């Protein structure tokens, strides 16, 4: 019977099970996450050599004229262990990690989850996925609310991998697309695209405006800047309040 049980272990049958229990279901980018990894012993004792984690997101991306679902791994890390879990035994291991600042917000059809796996020799590694919400900070939430106030609706959210040669020091950027539905920009802007770039001093706002009725010259790719210089503009309450003025500057020839 023991030989049969061990044979089943190699197929993942009757093996240990893993379940990560997050302290809550909503987090902010850059927030410290606390959780417990619950390991439930199977039919025979097994040695767990480590717990590995990976952070993932899924989002919609336009590919060849069609909207398709994409998935990327945002980060990964491992917790080395040397632990024997007896048959039927339950073990809980505490973990903590910091959610990367570039973690996408779960807006639109974007989903974020933590995948957990156990490193068990000569067995199929047990795995677990735990989905959670990533919310905007109060400052970013105020930016989104300001856009609504001046007549913009969020039309699409997606995530892009950033080239290692880019000046933006983050592996991924989430892009927010807006279209004006009313207000002064309704017949002046076709689309507004925003990217929130985490930096050591705060969040910088990158903006691209597509002006209405300008053909190939419609796209104006600029960075909102202070003092008229082409530099990153730090997202502040003052910038949020002055957003209409900044947009007017971007659409002036």
C-alpha cells in the first residue's frame, strides 16, 4: 500500500495541497501583503523543499484587429523550506511581501492574482491561485474622478511590457484610454491615453492626446510637464485640479 501511495504521489494524487490565505482582498500598489500558506498533508508524509510564488495579471489587448486576453507574470519569489508534512497534517507558514508599485489596477477586465506552488521532490508540485483587487491610491482615484467631471469615460485598460532601453524604469505600464462623452473636449479630443509611472519621488503622469479631425497629424505624444519643459510631471493634487488647463495646452497647435 505504501508503494502504491508513493506512486500516486508522483501523479499528484493524494499529495499535499496548498492554499494561500491573504489577510484581505484589496490592496494598493506598493502595499505590504501579509498571508498564511496552508499546507495540507496527503496520504503519506512528504518533504517540502520550498514554496514559490508568482504575481500575474490578465488584460485585454488588440491583436490583428481583435480584442484578445493576455497574461503576464509581473514578479516571482521563493521561500526556501526544509519541512516534512506528515500524512493528514496541516501546517501554516506566514509570509510577507511588498506588492510592486507597477502592479496594474484591477480596472476594466484586468485581473491580478498570486500563484503559489510547493517544491516537492518526485511529485507534481501542488499549486494554488488567489485573485485580489488592486485599488488606486486616493490621489490616483481623484485623477479618475476629475476626468469624469470634465466629461471623459474610461473606454479601455491594458498593460504593456516596457523595453529595457526605455527611459521608464518599470517593466510594465498600465495604459488608461478615455473618450470624451460631453463637455468642452467632446469635439476637440478623440482619445486620451494615460500612463501612471511609479518613481522614487512619486507617480508621474504621461499623456497622449489624439485630436479630433486631424488625420495623420492628430496624435500628439507629449508628457505633461511643469514650466514648459519636456520632463515627467509629478502627479499632485494641484495637477489634478488643473487638468483641464493642461489638456488645453496639449491640443493647441
